[in-house]
C-alpha cells in the first residue's frame, strides 16, 4: 500500500491557519495536501501543539503518541 505522507509540522500549520479542531481527510484534500484517491499516513516529524482530532488512513506510532499527548485524538478511517 502506498501512502501520502503528511508530517505533524504540516498538521500544526494547517490547524493554526484553518482554526479547525478536526483535521479530516476532506480538509487535507481541500488544502492540497492530499488527492481524493490518496491514502494518507500521518508521520511524526515536527511538533503538534494544537488539540485536534486527526482523521487519516494510518498513523506512525510516534505521530499517534504526539497527537494524543497534545490532547487530541488519532482516528483511523477505512
């Protein structure tokens, strides 16, 4: 399976600019970070300080941990 990788630092920028508390797959597509047919995997590079719920197809262990540590939630979509 080939994933479109998105790092925590990118999610942090998106959370700040959009003021959204839920980063959904549709939000990633709308902001040009993923295509409609992409499978998205969140990776742990960078830092996430916003409390956000992130929905993606997969998460690295470090990304999941960082999202939850910031008070957010990592949601796997099917």
